[in-house]
């Protein structure tokens, strides 16, 4: 049985045009913002202020987000309804 994080990960993959088996491990900040339905500048603001504990990986100037971290972050903020 799939967990809610697995279901959200699969949904993120479909949103980005991937099959559930081919969901990328990392996405860039623009794609992460698209997944979350926010502007890329909002993610930049969250990273710099620490407003939300959304994990990211930074290598030099490149910022990447793990799709599984995005799915977990979304699942933790879900309110109401059935899982």
C-alpha cells in the first residue's frame, strides 16, 4: 500500500510530465516553486529567512530540491479530508 508521501511524489511526477517510475530525484528551484504553486522568489525568501524548514541542496550557486522532500513537506501540511 502506498503512503501519502508516495502518492504525492507520484502526483508531482505526473504534474511535471513524468511517469511515477521516472520521477527525478532532484528538481531546480523553478520547478519546485511550480510544484508548490508559488513564485521562485518566495522559495528564495524562505531559504534566506528560514521561514519554513523546506530542505534543499546547494552546490555552489545551484539550488536543488529532492522531490521526496517536497512530497513529505506537502504531506506534513495537509489538513482535513481523508488521506
